[in-house]
């Protein structure tokens, strides 16, 4: 009795539920399906009477569709039982499987039940085979096992083909273990001996899920078994492709050689896989040679082969070779397709060859190859990345007018371009445009816009956009949140960034190492180094592993906060935890050590990184050279330049500029000029910074004419000076008697389109003040304001100091009130200049009052302020008040220095208070204020003036004794 097939939902059946049920085989259903002969469909009842018991085939070559086959079957179902046949049903199933019309698969089940139950027709082996195939393709393995069970129960002979669809289904569903059990145990037990096709299915499945080692084991088993399991070209090619995808070319080429020894001829797919593998690892020459080999072996490369090689060349910057290969394939009769063109256009765009990319677009169109949305999107992205926004917009309109619909990628590329090139508002408008045209932005589009807003400092709108995208049903991802957190940190909004981190976690979005690294960077840059260290421990405790970037950020933060020892500890900690530092990590530490004057330790670290196999780079050496220059090691810096070159590390313009700056600061202008000529002769083009450093050095060494010559020289070489260049020259002219030329140079730079800044004006105002030209200095202040240049506290302090030095105290006081009323806060320098002016021009009491005023307004005086006042009191003979002020400054936490003591010694000597001088000098030694040359000079001069040469000698002897005792 034939059982009806259950059509209601059913539970899945395990393999063990049917010992006889297995799965696996290769080859198409047509291999063992009956050869389909389609019959003519009767068009009327009169035609039906003409049909004999065995209808005549319309033609052995006639093919019918699945729908026609089903109509035919329904017609036959209306026939008398004698005419109905399982053969017809098998033909129907075979047709459906061959045409892959899965939409009709479900209709086979009620037809199967109708035939077997209502009509009592017995299914045969082929019926079961087809039904198993249909069930497997529908991913209904439990039903496939039912048919398999019936097949076994009815005693039909089993073969590998029956198991093919089931094996395919298991492999596609990542049930490799079940597939392996079926292939290696169940099938042989049931008499269905696996063949090469069966093994190939499992090997292909294993490789598709990255199980290369298991696939190789299965391959070697096939080799060992031999016979009908002998690996064929498909087997070899599949495994070679898997190995190439994992960049294991040694094993891939070993198998390739083995193919020849086993007399298995590689095919086009084999060679294409190997070429792809070679391209992935950058072995482009070998890939091109292999292309020639395959042609020599009579294996014709196809468009995929060429496209893969062209892609490899493009990805490794060999765009010219890619273009040559494109022309070569065309000349050999291989027509490129849109994918090939897209690859080359993308390569050209990525190599900034936009015009050539546009030419290729026109060329492909003229040759009858229609570009697609990918082509246009690549070009639009390339134009945007090369700052050609308007042309990208034109191309968008052009593609639309040609009937090509842009997609979210096209719009996202344009939005990204606008954001990166100052068009954030247009980017926002484009977002609305794409939505109004029915193109829905995705999380990438929103993330790009949020990033753009953050980089423009518009954090509030970025946050608004986050809320809007969520309200529109677009879920942000970890990238979106990380962008916002980074933006908040870069805009010093650390607390809000921390809140957003907690918010994303509460919404189920897991942060990643980039998220935490951005936060740690923000904390380091905005005074939260301790919190940054805590956050590192937090992320580790939550299971987020920091990477070398995270550690490098923290080490940089510690170095910039002068916590060198902690930075070194963190280096050892990261290494002990298995995180290998890179050249950036070491360069940061070496730079930190140099900036903290620990040159020898920096040199040791350089040797250490080399011994550990880490190659320094130009940044590493430049940091060391800078450290040596700044800490008295200019000769060692020059030696290090030669060392790095001898080791194959080429210095760059930054390295040379650092050395030139070092030589200038050491007053060695001639060697600095020599180094400029040497760098040029070695092919290193100096930049505006290099020239500005030299011009500044020449000016500071009073070589104004040579500085002016160098300015003209740099201009003639095509290097445009910057405001710093002109400011250095103006400063040099002001300091060396050329104030009028400095004023002329100001007009020159403005006429040439170089806008002076507040520093330039400050230099000129200071120069005028030093020359006693206060009125002109004030005029320049008004002019800079009228031209939109806002003066700063330095500008006002210079003017106030100039007025005070020129005895214009009242005007200086007025200017102080004026700067305050304009919202400019004075600083300790401003007040100190005024106090000095008052002291020098008979206003000592007002100076004392001003000291109290500045303190009451929250401006803390420093040792210079106190020294000015103490000096003023001493010069007015107010020694007691000067001594009181000394005690007052000490009680307020301001330590006097040797200048304070020298002022007091001078004052006491002039008032003939030698005993107090002795007491003061005695107090200097325990507090480590070592007397200097000025101290001795004051004592000798003042005692000798009073005719007390003997006392001077005696005091000097005692001072020398005290110093000796203090140092002992």
C-alpha cells in the first residue's frame, strides 16, 4: 500500500531516525531522470478521441515549460486510470527540476498524493529521486528523509545520485558534520558508494565555510581510495581556489603541480583561481606569467580571468599595466564587460587619474558597453575624493538623463564629498533631495553626514540628526556612535561623550576598540589622563581588548603630561599582555623623552626597538634630531642625520627643517645655509616652513639683507611666503633699526595678498614703541581694528608697556580701562608693566594699590611683579616696606628668586644696612638661592662707594665661606 504524503507542518527528522536515510551526491537531476519527451496537449474533446492508449510524442526535441507540463498532467489526471502513468509524473518532475521552477515545487505534493492514493499508481525509484531532490531544494530535509525511507522500505537499489540533493542541502545549511557522516558512513552502509561528485559536494561545502584543512584531509582520502573517487579537475580547482582565498599559495601551487602528475588537466577556472591568489599577495609578475602559461596550455582565459588580473594591477597601483592589459584582451578578441570597465575606472579614480577615467567611460559607451549604476557611482566618488564636486553633481544629472537610476551609494558618495570640501549645507539639502526622489538613505549615509557635521564643529546638529534617523526607523550602528563620540571629544565635550557611550550600551549597541580609543584620546587631550587610564581598565574588564592604537594614544597622553615613567610602564604592560608596539608607539615615546630632555634614554629606546625587530622611520629619527638640537647636541644631531641615511632611512623636508632650525638657534647660519643647498642637491625640495625658519634665523642674527634676498629667492622658485615669513622679516627690521622698512614691508605683503595677523601687528606695534613712536603705535592699533583684526592681550600689554616706558602713565591707565571695556582681560604681564611704570615715574603708592586691585580682580601676581615693586620701594628708600613685601610674597606662596635677593641687597647696601645684607645672604644659602655675579658686583660696588673696602673684603670672605659651607 502506498502511503499518502503528509502535507501539514512536520517536525524535522534527524539522520539517526532513519538509518537508511542519507544525503549526498553530485551531478544534476537530469543524469538519472527519465529522458523527457513532451507530448502535444489536446486542444479539444474531438482531439481527445484520437489519442491512442500511448500518445505520440510531438517531437523528441520539443521542450515544454513547467507550467505547460503541469497543465498536461492535470489533463492526464482527467483520463481513465488505464491511461494515467507514473511515467508522466516523472516527466513532469524532471521538467520542473531541469527548469529550476521552484515556484511550482509545492504543487507537486498534492499531485503526488492524488496519483498514489486516489489513482493507486505506485511511484518508482525515479519518482522518489525527483521528490527527494525537490524537498532538498525547498530545504525540507525532513520530507526528503520520508521519501528516502520509503525508497529503502520498498527495496529499491540505492546509488550515490539519490543522495546528491540531500548532501547539497546539508552543506548549504552549514551542517558539515551531518554531511560527512552521511558521505563516509551512511551511504556506504546503504550500498550507495560515494563517487567523486559526492566528495566534491562536501569539499565545496567545507571550503565555503573556511574549513580548508578538513577539505584537504578529504581530498587526500579521495586520492587514497582512487577509482570512482579519484579527484577530478573540479576537485583540484575547488581546493586550489580555497587555498588562494586564504593566500596559501605554496599549497595551491603544490596541488597545481600534482594535477599534471595525476594527468588531470587544469582548466580556465583553475588558472583564474591561481591568478587571483597571486594578485591578492601582490605577485603581479607571476600572475602575468601564469596568464601566458595558460594560453600556452591551450586554456583560453575568459573575461573573469582578465578582470581579476586587471583588478590586481589596479589595487597595487599598476594602473598603466592594467590599461595595457585591457587593450591586449580586446585585441585578442576577448570582449571586456561592464565589470572589467568598472575595475579599471575605479583604479584610475583611486590613482587620481580622473580625466582618464572619464575618457574610459566615453570609450566604453562608444563601443556599445552600457555603464551601470556602479560605473557612475565609482566616477562620482572619484570626482568627490579629488575635490571636483561640481563635476560630480553634473555627472549625477547626466546619469539620470540617460535613464540610469542612482542608488544610496551614489548619493552617499556625493554627500561625503560635499561634507569633506566645505559644502555641509549642500550635503544636508542633498539628503532631502534623495529622500524626495524616493531614495532611502541608510546608516552609512547618515553616518557620513554626522561625521561631516562633527568635523565642522556643529555637534548639536549632529546629535539632532542622530535622533532624526532613529525616529525615521534607521538604526544607528557602532560606527555612527563612534563618530559622534569622537566628534564630542574633539570639541572638548567629554561628559556628553561619556553619556553617549552609556546610551549606546543601554540600547544594545556594543562599543568597539575605536569607540573607546576616541574617548581615551579625548580624555588625554583635555586634562583627563587619570580618567583615561581608568577607562582603559574598564574596557578590558568589559571584554573589549585595546589595540596598539589605544595604547599609543595613552602613551602619547602620558608623554604630553610629562608622565614619562608611566608611559614607559604602559609600554612594558602592553608587551606583557601580548600587544606588540609598532613604530608609531616607539616614535611617540622617543619624542616624549626628547621633549622632556631625556635624550640618552631616547637613544637607548631607539637601539631597543631596533634589537626587537622594529624598524624606525623618518618620524622617529626626526624626533631624536629635534631633541638633540633643542638640548645642546647639534653636532650629535648632524651625526644622526648621516647615520639614518647610511641605514637607508631617507630624511624628509621636516628632518632638514628641524636641523636648519637647530643650527640657526645656535647662531650657525652659514652651516644652516649649506644644509639648505645640500638638501636641494639631494632632491629634497624645501618648503615654506624651511625658508621661514632660515629667514627668521638670519633676522635674529642681524643678517637682514640676506634674509630679504632669501625671500626673493624662495618666491622665484615658486614658494609662496606665508604670514610667518613676513612676520619674521618685519621683526628683524624692527629690532635692527629698520622700522620704516618694516612698515613698507607690511604694505607690500598686503598688496601681494598676504593678510597680516595679530602677531604681525604686535611685532610692529612693539617696534614702534621701542622707538618711542607711541602715537604711530596707537594709530596702527586703530588701523588693525578697522581692518577686522582683533587685538589681543599681548597687543594691549605691549602698548601699555611702551606708554609706561615713555612716561605716559595716565594714557596707559586709560588703555587698561579701554581694553577691559572691550572685553579683553589683562594678564599678569599687563599689570606688571603698569606697576613698573608707576614705580619708575613717582607713583609707588598707586603701584601698591594696583597690586591689590589686580589680586582682588583675580589676577595673581608672580615673582616678576613682586620684584618690580620691591625694586621700586628700595629705590624710594622704603627698605622696611620692601622687606615686608618680601615676607608677604613668601606667605602667599610666591618664592623669591636670586633677582629678588639682588634687588634687596642693592637697596640695603645703598642704605648702609650691611648687617641686614649679611642676614639676607645667610638666608639665601639654606634656601638654595645661590648668589650670582650680580650679587657680588652689588656688594663690592656699594661697599667701595661708601669707602668701606675692608668691609667689602671681609663680607666677600664671609660670603665665600658660607657658600663653601652651604655646598659642603
